[in-house]
């Protein structure tokens, strides 16, 4: 999520809120705005999420891969402005996770009806 939030070079309050919400749901811990900002900056400047995914893809379940793409796509939608860099990043993430185009489309289509309720 932070890698996608960094993709367009802008961090929106809706993106921060969504990242905080998902982090809390997944870990049971909270993260403050400065923590999200630091993570986004790290990915924007030094980390390569695609290489990280490629290295770890063999140990991930299909469900985990789907949740990563779902969370990334929700982040893309959070600021209601889809930048080309974000669109490319989420597609590259899916490819690095070895998610087929059909699987990717199914994940996106499952999000569309409820995307207005997220955030």
C-alpha cells in the first residue's frame, strides 16, 4: 500500500487513513501519520517493492497475493485521482506476484461495487 501511495509522488489524507486502517486490521497495532509518511518516503526513494515481491512470491498463498493487490488498488482509489504511475505500479505489482490478467481483473471487479465505502 505504501509503495502505491508513493507511486504518484503525492500522499493524500485518504491514502494515509486507509493505510492506517488496514495496518490496524492486519496487525492489531496502530501506526501514526508520521509512521505512514516515513514508510511512503522509504519506498519512494530506496525500496523496490517489485523485487521484494519477486523474492517472496513462492512463499505467499494465493489469498495473500490477492489481498496485497486489493489493498494496493484501494490505495489507488483513495484520493479519487488515478495517476498513470499508480496504474502502472499496481499492474507491475500483480505481475511480480504472478497474478494473471484474469485474476487481476477479478480482484478489481470485486472491489468496484464497494470502493465508495472504503477509506
